[in-house]
C-alpha cells in the first residue's frame, strides 16, 4: 500500500512539537518542531554541538536526557513516557552514531532475538520465529543489501570496520522493518566506498512503508539519498527549512552563511553530544 492510497490515519507519523530538552542541567534543544511521515525522507543538518544527536537520543528515550517542555507523538500518541524498547516495538528505529560491540553474541543470534522482541512483544516462546525460518528471512534482507554471510557469523560489531558497523545497523533496520527510522550521523567516519555502500543500503529500504530522518553534519550522504525535506538545526533550533536544494545551498555558504542569513550571532556550540 503506497502513501498515495493510505489515509492520514493509516500513515505512521512522528510529530515533534515545541520540544525543549536538557542534559546535565544545560538546555540543548530550545523548541523543535518537526513532522516525519512514512514514505518521506527528511535530512536534519547542523554543525557540531547543535543538538542533533541529543534530539535522536530524546526521541528514542535514552536515559540522561530531560524533556522540559513540548511533546513527541507517534501515531498520534505521546511516547515520552515509553522506554526505549517500547518505542522500538511501536515502530521506531535508531541507527547509532557509534554502534556498540557485543562480544560473544553472533550477529545472526542478536538479530533473531531483536526480531522476536519486536514482533512478539508478549514474549510467548511458541510464537517466536524458528531459527530456520529466520535464517531464510535474514538471507533475503542480506541479499537486498549485499551483505555477506561472514559478517553475520561474527560477534556483533567486534572487530568491524566503521563501514561494517554502519552496514550492520542498516541490516538491523531492514530486519526489524520500522515505520520511522532515525539515522544518527550514519555517515560519520566513513570513507567514500563505505559511504556509498551504507547509503546504497538505506536507499534500498526507502519506500512507502518507511519514513527516514537522516541526521548529518555533511551534505555528502545526500549525494546518494535525495531527501524530500531538509531542516537546518543551529543552537538547538531549526532555523531554516526547504527541499533538497537547501542542502546544496548549505554546501556553498556553510553554517556561518545560514547563521548570517537568519540573524543568529555566531557562538560556540557546547553540546559535546551534538
């Protein structure tokens, strides 16, 4: 079913309204308004320290981030009181900027456990997908993304290159089939070949059933994934919005150019979590 034929109530929507948040007593987000719907690709761009990763962590319920004002709605319901796993079961996904290594756990076993946790929230073992059925399902996703068997046999992210870790994140996204995915600086630290591979994987998954929020510092990933909407985040606020041409403009004038255009004084961004 495409977004053209879905009704407004059918389309999963992540809506952020006047969101303010702080970390360790410091206000980082200062009134964010943003709406991402299934079938749309949004790019949130900003300099280091502008609040990009803080927003991603708040959306997924990471501890240590305090929402002081505003709300976050998913499918019309507030998710701020939900734990991270409950948000994932609802249909949200976060690809981390720095994926964690899990020694002793193979990627295939990790993915099967995650899949069962999302698809079988009651925890009834009789409803879990079998190892054989899951392996067949996983192989379909691996073929779609061009992932080799050797990668999923290894322990989760252990000894992986930066590109392999990010491709593993995209494989997780493919397996879990979220309705809205948040990619937190997925392009960070990647060389051009790894970037092409990761961006190509994301592009394979984009479609009417998946909305994507790409959080990035640089325009380069948008050379391979064309967003419908671009939002510029500076000093904890979205200061400019537009279509894909805005990313090209930003590449030319830089964040200082945008600051000058919207009348923001240059200041040192202090949010280390960006």
